[in-house]
C-alpha cells in the first residue's frame, strides 16, 4: 500500500482550520494510503511555550486525532520526540542544506517577525527538521496546506542533494493539496490560528460555536442590515459552502445580495449546519478523553512502529555516508 505522512503541532485545542484543512483530508486519504501521523512537539519548542502544559497538549492532540477519525488500524500515531532518529537525520541533512534555501522560507520570515525577541537557530532550521520528519519514512505523498508547500519543495531539494552526494536513496514525496486549502479565521482575513485568536476550537460547544460565528467579520462594506451584501467577499459564505446544503447557501447568497437576509440570520443557519456536522466529532473527543490509557497505548504502539522504520532508514543513511564501522 502507498504511504503518506503528516503532522500538526500540539498548540492546544485543535481548531476548525486544522480539522477542515488537514485532518479531514487525511481521514479520506486513508482508503488509499497507509498513514504516519505525528504530533510535532520538537517544532513547537521553537517559540516560547508553557512547559507544564506541553504533555496535556500532546495528549489532547492525540485524543482529537482519534476523534477526528484517524483509525489506528490504518495508520500510526506518534509523538515526534519519541523517535530520536528525527533529530539525528536533521543533523545529517543540515550538512547538505544551503543556508540560502533556509533564508528564502516565507514561514521563517513570518515567524521571525512575530517572535523578534526569540529568533533562534531552531526557527531557522525548522524546514530541515521537517525534511527529516518526512524522509525517514519514505512516504509516497505528503498532504499539506498552502503554507507548507515551500517546505515540502525544500524536502525534495534536500533529498536530491543527499542522493547526488551519497548515492540514490531518498525518494521525493509528492504534494497532496487539501481540498479545503486555506481556512480563514473569524477575522475573515488571516488563516485560522489559535495564536491569532481567530479560531473555532474543534471541541467548542454548539452554543460557543454560534457565539463565535455571530462575532465573525462578514462583508466589510455591509454596514447596516438594509445594505445589500456581497457573499463572494464574505468568509461566512465560504464556510457555508463547507457545511450547508447547496440549495440553502445559494438562497443565502441570493438574499444577501438584495438585503433579504441579515448577517445574524445567515450566521445562525451556518451555525446550525456546522454544529450538526461537528457533533459526532465532539462526542468522540469526550469519549476518548475519558480513555487516557487507550490513547497512551496508541502513542506507545505508534512510537514503537515509527522507531523501527526510522532506525532502519538512519542506519542505511549512515552506511551510505561511511558512518558505520564493521565493529559497530
Ligand atoms: S448575509 Fe451572509 S453572506 Fe451576506 S454578508 Fe452577511 S454573513 Fe456574509
């Protein structure tokens, strides 16, 4: 079976953007690919964080992975730092990574701007760790959002550089773009993100979800209820297309254009459909959160399987590089 690999940082509660932009897509792909899904804790330490909350965040991420439909019989779920080969291969790849390529990375520039007081080497070499995360498992494909396309391209560059220097070994994974590529936040402008506080937590209640939607930015030119609106520039309308039946959201758009419907009513229709779609996921989050021992077993089993694959790769890589002695 073909394989795929992806991961999400344990930033706290997963949100609707993670679910629609990534995990839902992974679940769909599991019919075609065996999955490696990891919780990206080593990447998460490149910005300041609360040490005491790291372990609860990791377990919450695992709970939400499982609740979103990642079936451990079709994939492995593990924590990045439980597989030491990730950092060892990173060092090896650092030795074929041109500094210039790292300097070009848009996400590094954005993060350096956001965390001016903490521009560390980990932030800078983050894409090399990501290349190691991927290349260790020889996946056929990597499902990513738009913001990770550049990192995946660098992964292919590093695979080619390694192969050119030490012999053909790594395969170049292809990019699988998510259908819901970029989910905007409640500000209607920037990608949904917990750090920007423009998100809807996956485990929000139905009431919290409706309240958050009622506060969301719509068509900025629609100032009064009597003004006609333009659904094409409204993020609420983009979300309608992901949750509301077509006939109903098309009617919302028609009524919006002639001021036949107000934004509050339009948002309440969206909240109803969004809550109906998310209720089963939320119920499973509650159920898995009550079964911590099961979740820990999934992570232990995942780490064991991931270590087997990753250690084999590392040994082969080191052998190609002349780093393994016959007495080892
Ligand atoms: S009526 Fe709906 S689609 Fe139109 S601007 Fe308001 S929220 Fe957006």
